[in-house]
C-alpha cells in the first residue's frame, strides 16, 4: 500500500476517535430521574440568588406564569363574606372612595378582618385617610351625606371640603377602664375639625359664646349622629373628648346608645 494512502487512513481513524470522545463527554441527563444536564443550582456572586423552585426560572423569580406570588396572600380560603361584599356595594352607592387593605391582626383582641381605607366621601376628603371596618365606613358616609353636608349648606351656604380626623383604627384600651376601645376593632372615628369649601374651618372644640352658627352646626350634627352611631361623645363629656367628636358602632345589649 502506498505510503500516502496509509497516512490518509490513519488520519481518518484519529478523526473518528476524536468525534466519539467528544460525544461521550456530553450528556442529555437521565430523563427518567428528571436530572438536567446543566447544573441550574450553581450560581455566581454576580447572579441574583434564588432558592427552591425559583432556581428553575431565575429570570422570573415570582414564576407568575404558573405559580402565585409567594409574597401575596392566596385568594383561596380568604373568601370575603357576603355581608362584606354587600357593604362594599353600599360604599360605592354612597360615592365613597376607598381601597381594601390587608387584614389587620395586632396582638390579642385588636384587628380588622376585612378593613377598608376611606379617602373621600363624594367630594368630601378624609384627611388623613381612615382605616375602618366597612360597616363603620358606611355609617359614617351616610351621616356625612345626610346630616353634615346639608347642615353646613344651610348655615354657611357652603359645601364641606374635608373632614379632619384624629384617629380611626388604633389598638388601645379605654383609659381608666381597661376595656378595648372600639378604635381597636376599626369601629370608631374621631373628628377634629370640618373644613368648608369657603375656606372656613370649624373646630369641634366648644365654640365661643357668640359663635351662634358654629354652635348650631356642631350641636345639630352631634345630636343627629345618634341615629347613625351607637356612641357619640364630644366636648363637655369628659376631658379626653374636649377637642373632638367620637363616633362608633359598638354593639350593646337592648340597642342602647350612648350620646353625650
């Protein structure tokens, strides 16, 4: 056999051996054990670190295409009761601007299962926005539209621009009694002042001797509040209520109401 032909065959043999070696160095993994050929768990310091299922899709840490976000509550098991849904329909019919917020669990007895954050009642702003139960929000919105706004127009020929509140949800007890305040349940709201469209601000504190219109407005809306709330307290009741109206919907036996 000529020397040139033997060299060509030898070169071809080396090429085939090299190709076989290259193929044997690669693997598609064991498809029966679902082991990938590429180590997806190995990450460098320059790559964001993920854990668990997220290592499979590092470009999408929340995996929203197939899995719910793990930092948001699941919808299942947290279905809103019918009365809460109906209450929100009532808020919408009253023109209340509100948002649903996460359930509040604030140690022991305090908290709201389905809280709402009220930003406005029609054109009347709530400053700051108030976190309440939906039932309290609906009662306060009805009182605002039915009593406060008409009373202001009658006496001042002006609409109400804003209600300045001092406390909505707050985990605390009634001073000197040790009883949980309705604020701790989201069923109470404290009104500090009422701002009119005309620019006048009516402070809830006991008005001066000759502030006839102001006194008339405050006395009227305070008295009429007893038709919408089970508790109405304000200046003159005690020192703690010297500068605000306290409204709540505490459930008492025999429908008793405390209006003082």
